[in-house]
C-alpha cells in the first residue's frame, strides 16, 4: 500500500496480536461528560467490501462478503481536541509525536518556523516532517488546539488512541464495526449518503477540492480539518464517516483478509505491521486517492502520526460482544 494518505514511521518488525482474552473492568472515567456521545447500534448482518470494483487491488477491498455483528455502540463523532485535552490533562499522557519530537504536517497548513521543518516525505513531498507538531500543535509549533477545540484531534498514533480508550472505558471499533456503522443500515452504497459524491451540487464530506496538492478552491470552506458535525449525519446519526480525518480501527491490516475472514464478529488478522484506518481525510481527491468511499481501506504503523489521522471510539453492548485482545489491554 502506498503512503499517499499519510507517511508512516518504520515499525521495523512484525507485531503479533495475542489470542483474545476476556474483557477487564473498565477504568473509572475521569471526565464522562467530555467523552464523545455514543450511539447504540443493533448489530446484525451486512455485506462488507467494494461492490463497485473501484478499490485499489493492493488494499484488499474484495470480495464482498457477509458479516454478522453483535450489538455495539460507536461514537457519533471523532474524538475532538477538547476531549483529548481532558485525557492528556488527567493522565499526563505523552503521545508518540511528542516522544519522537515531530510529526507529519500538510505543506499548505504549516505554521512553523523554517528551522522546524526537518524534511519532506520522499514520495509524497506535500508531507513535511515538522519538529513540535503534535496533537496540541496540529499545524506546527505556532498553532494550538485551543484555536479549534471542536475539530477532531490529529497527530495521534494507534497507540495513543488505545491509551485514550483505556482511560475512558471504551475501545476502538473493529474494521467490520466501522464499515457497518458508516453504511447506516443501507446496502450497496458508495458513500454514506448514496452513490453521487455531491448530490444536487452539495458537499457531503470534507475532502480536497481543486488541483492536488497545490491549490484547494476551499469551496467547502476547509483547507484541513472541519469541526465535527459539520456535515449531515448518516442514517445511524453518525457524523463525518467520509472525509475530514482518517480513523484508526482495532484491526491489523492484510490485503488478503477478506478472502478468509470469519462471518461472525471478525477481529482482523492475528499479526501485522500496520493497523487499519478508515474513512479518508481532507486530503483525499479522486485524482490520486479515492479512499473516501465506504469500502475503502488504508493502514499505517501503530506508532505513526499525521495531521489527517484521528479516531472514533466504540463500546460493547452485550455478552456476545467482541472480546478485546491482549495487545489492546496492554
């Protein structure tokens, strides 16, 4: 898989997910009112994968296959800057971007001194490695999250998202749960709202408009992230399930997984080097990346972070619920 969606840090080795173990008691939630609103979903059967044949073969979006899920809850929105700030203040958590000292910022969004730019991604030069870029400074050290508290948090790795989940007593959705939720109970759609990208000329998601990566027309009003709830929700009441920011899922990525996935509550491969991301981002454009479709998949290494990747939380609802794996509980 190419790295057009976001550059990744090199993992250096294959990770192994241990066999699932029973869920442990959830931690006490320090600020329950600052956690995203959760929407209960009934679960059931749906058809997962690319029914239009539009995906990249290396992404493994086919075959379309039947999946059955237990009931679960998922957040109406991605976790926001203000919500992540509450977690960071309560726990003192230092994100991977803070520990590494830099993260990837889109070149037109940069708010940093020239000396803070450490380099460009070799194959995707619109990504800058910026010292001091992190969740609290999303465009670089001259920016601050308090300027955009209701935007989705970015520059968070899979490991950071997991840390937030353990603090809040929730978990990351599985890839199957994410796609089921994004489809909103509708079968065979290309996008959460239907098959046309801009029905009646109306923007339904935050993606790139113009000539990528040099000129954005800003026809939707956003160069980078948009506040959560900026666009109409899908039929499950979930916002921005396409565009805005990529969202981490619990699963390891494998392009071959759909050919052997179990039918009931699939958890993804047991091993891997990259974790699934879903939904696309404000940088997606059909000239090079049409991964804002419902079936589209991407992935990155668990320690990677960038200015277009955040996460959404989920929670079990029944005893049949998906058990959390040992690496999720570490």
